[in-house]
């Protein structure tokens, strides 16, 4: 997070608050989010893309009412992909026209809700959905603004489970074989739809702009085809999210200004080549905004030194608050934050408390050799896809999200209680 400092006694302060105080008052594990850092990142994206573009924060990375309010105040729009995300956005006062609705299998009820509350646009993901959305819109006497999501056939260099633009996966309509062109043909014929543009999302945790370049080129190519066939220039393109963040010191992400500049140049050049007016560009960063703004605070429970191997350091959370290591082999770093230590390095594996050996939070890390039960350790860059993918595995309660700012701490998502766990059991 942005404002992390160490006191003379070695305790870490974030947003002016001592982590030991956070642990005492709110318990561990806890996600600690730096509000100023979140707002600064959101604002940086907004400013980098400027007035001619829209930034839709991807709510799947992390969503709560507080975060929706921050985004609203900083001038960002919101991308949601379920009725639950939409409900959260509306409950926090995000204007419906600033919401984009995504998903590869939206239910009729979800489509009804999106259309009737008046979301800004719906991203159509299949041939069936083109007809469904048109039908719902028409039955309500409205023309729904839509984009069509296409798969451009790019192999993004990221984990297989989070790459989304190659052909053999469930999202979007392939450009290949003229399928996307056919989808456009159908959408243009339906009265209930106002086709505003084309959407592409190539994957997540990407560092290389080459994939975006190919995607932009192919999307602009489709716009040119559409102009030639139908005589219309669609006014918008959305290039999705996916910009990577630094999980360890080996990652070197670009900032929003560099990204805005290169996307602007690529789209500008391609449009000039095709003789098209430059469309309005939108992007959907999730991780790049929220990921770096939070860390997870854990208390060390047991230590198990295995001779010649490593020391297993067990913490009071695990795969229920961070599934990313188990699921994607994700890499994280970790630090002792409750005190100073000048002990030598100890090769550690930070593991959780769940009944499964894959319950690893940080696979390989060095921690001080004098680490002891009761020490607090922090895993940085857990703002994205950790709380939002948290589970109640083994009936653990999900941790709270705490916002720190100006020396104060505010609960923005409270810790679950045993009552919460039992509230759905009937009988
Ligand atoms: N737009 C669309 C259409 C998306 O599907 C996604 C992410 C985003 C934007 C935001 O991508 P971001 O900027 O956050 O990379 N659970 C995985 C990531 C899944 C991403 C799904 N879609 C993880 O923990 O790495």
C-alpha cells in the first residue's frame, strides 16, 4: 500500500496506523486497505485516460459499498458481472448509467434487472444473448445500449485459467470464421438494441502490451468491416482489463499513463490506416487499481522447522482468504511487521489452518530466524481477488476489510461471525 512506514521499534504503520493496534482492535486475519492509495490509483487511471475515454473499475476484483462510493467520487465507472455486484453498486449510489453489465451466462432475471434499472451498457457474450437482451429491452419499450464481446485469438502470456482471448474457452464470440461479423449483423437488425461498439478482454495479470496491440488491431479491423458492410461506424471500443501488478520485486508493471498512451497510439494508428474516426475507448482495470492497496495481516501460530527443507509457518487464515496461490500458483511476498528483527534469514513456507496440504499462502519466502508465535506478518498486494474469492472452507469466518486513512481505521466489510455461518442452516 502507499503509505507504509516503520516506527523506531520496527512496527509497521499504514495510513498512519500501527498494525499492532489494528490486530488488537480488529483481530486477525484482516485485509488492511489504504483508502488514499485506492483513491490515488483510481484517480490516476481516470486522469491518464482523460475525457475522451471511460474507466470501468472491474468489481470482481473487490467490491463493497465503500469502494463503490470512492469510485463514484473519483469519477470512475463500474463493471459488474452478476446481480449481486449490480445490487451492491446500486445500494452504494452508483448511477445506473455508469454501470456496464458483463457475463457469459446472464440469467433472464439478471438481464431484466440490468435493463430496467437502466445500466449504461450490457456486454453481449453469445448469439443467444443478443436475442434475449433485445427481447427484454423491447418488452420494456427501451433500446438497450450494448457492446459485443469478441475473442480476437490472442494468446495472453498468463495463467491458463485467467487467459480469455484464445479461441478454446467460454467467453465472447470468435472473430474467426466470421462469427463476430454475423453477431454484429444480427444485433444491428434488432429494434431493442443500440449497438455501440465492440469489446475485447484478453486476460489478466498481463505485462506485455503486445497482446493489447494485436487485440486493438483486430477490433479496429472489425469496425472497418462493419463500416464497409453496413455503412455505420460504431462509436466505442472497450479493451477490457488485465494489466498486471507487482506481487514480488520481480514484477515490473507499467503505470496507467504509459498504458493509456500506448493504447491511444495503437488505436489512433489503426483507425487512421482504416480511414475510421477514432472511437471512444474504455478500459476495465480491476487488479491494477485495488490489488496493491491492501495487505493481509496474519498472526503466526505454529512453526514447524523441517531439517534440510524449510520451516512451515502457520497463520490464522489461509486458502479461505487467499485462494490464488493454490489455484494459480501465484507468487506473494511476506514480511514481519510487528517488530524489528536482526536475526538471519529462515527459508519459510507460509501456510494456513485448513485441512489440506495445498493450503499455501506464500510458497517460498525468507522470514527472520527468530520468528515466533504471536508475531504479526503481512502479505502485500492482496487487494484484488482475495476477499472477493474468499470462502468459508472448514467453516471459518471470512476476514474483515479495514480501511486506514489519516491515522484512523474504519471497518468497510465486517468480520463474519459464527451466527453468519449458521444463518442459512435450516432446522
Ligand atoms: N474485464 C473483464 C471482462 C474481465 O473478465 C476482467 C477479469 C476484468 C475486466 C478485470 O481484469 P483485471 O484488470 O482485474 O485483471 N481471479 C483471477 C483473475 C480473474 C479475472 C477475471 N476477469 C486472479 O485472481 O488472478
